[in-house]
C-alpha cells in the first residue's frame, strides 16, 4: 500500500491511499512512434523506469498490450520474468493477408500459456466487431478462457496508415457479447467519445467491461480533465461500478495525470473497485 499526496482537479491536496492495477499499458520500447510520444510526455520509456513509476504511483500490476508480433513477443518475455505484467496479444490485420500469421501465433502462445488475452484494434483494422473475420479468434478466447479487449472510440492516427471510426464505435460489440456469453470483453477507452453507448453495452451485457484509458492528454489539453471526470461518473452510474477498470495507455499519458482523473470522484469503496478489485477479478482465470 502506498500513501502519497496528490492534488485533485481543483488543486486541493488530498491523501491518496489506494493501490491500482493499470489495465492498459504499452511496452513497445522499440517502436519509434511510441518512443517519440513518450519523450514528448517526458516519460523515460524503459522497463526499469516503468517499474519505478509504478512503485511511486501505487500501481501493483499492469496489463501490457501488444500492437504487433514484435511487441507480443516482447511483452510475453517480460511477463515470464515478472509477475507484475499480464500480457495481451495484439492482433494486427491492417494487412488482411496477415490473418493466418496472427491466428497461428495467438493459438501457439495461448497453448503455451504465454499470453492472457487477445486485443482487436477496431478502427485501425477495417472490420466491425461482429465481422466473421474475428470468429476464429473468439473461438480461441472461448477455448482458452481468456478475455478479448477491443479498441473502441477515437483512433490515434500516428499508429497505422488509415483508421475509420465507424468500425470502432462500440455498438457492434453488443451482438458479439450476446453471441459469446462465455467470453469476457473489455471495451478499451470506453468508446470515447461514445461513452454513453459503451455504458449501455456494459449495463446490458454481464460479460462486458470497459477501461478508461487514453481519454485525454492532460499535458496538452487541461480543459479536458473536468469534462472526462463528468463522463467517468456517468459511465460508472450507468455501466456499473463493478464494470469499469482503471487504465492509462502509458506512455501516451502519465500515471500521475490518470490518478488525478479518478481522485476525489467516488466513495472509497467504489474507487477501490475501479482502481483495483474489478481488474483483479477480470484478469483472474477463475472468474
Ligand atoms: Zn492503448
């Protein structure tokens, strides 16, 4: 347990005594665009620096999400050496002919116990969540009982060549959730800016959850902090306090700025769920 003094959005100092699981970080230490954004955010982008930052901010564990096969191999290697990281396999179908390559690797890594989930990049890849192209991956998730994370909402145009928001709007996930009741789904970024839509999908489907990562870049747009805090309260009210998971998108944002986002908004029991226990349950194989 870490105790620290941080300022909430009104600038008031408040005592922070909460441990966190960050359900959304990227450890692609060799990817130029991530290196560049980390340096813009004045974040030292290395595993050692990350662990130090996690300690400083009370972050016990982090879910490391791959973006391609290079980073998938890297995160599974990091997670093999440290229990602090949960590796999630990123599927990249920017080039559709990569399907076999990603499917075979996902299957092998699941079979070998090297990964704990799959991530589908809706919007970056040009298929809706309910497209037949993903069905073989849903079958894998069901067979190995691992969650599926979806990128939802706004896209980061530096990451791939072309993105289309129609694919990353959350609504199509409803059909997938209904048709695959045995799989847990996580809507990364809670569909921002379609947070109401994501909240309804959480409310309706017992197997759907959302993380709050990547909502804002406080360093560049401080006005967004107040707006996103209001949206977070709406998401928890409609979606349910058991369904919302803390996540940052580090190194796109700092841990500190994200802890400011959630601080002072909820009763301690609710904050504990969002910061820690929902993720603990979600990523545990038994639940
Ligand atoms: Zn991300």
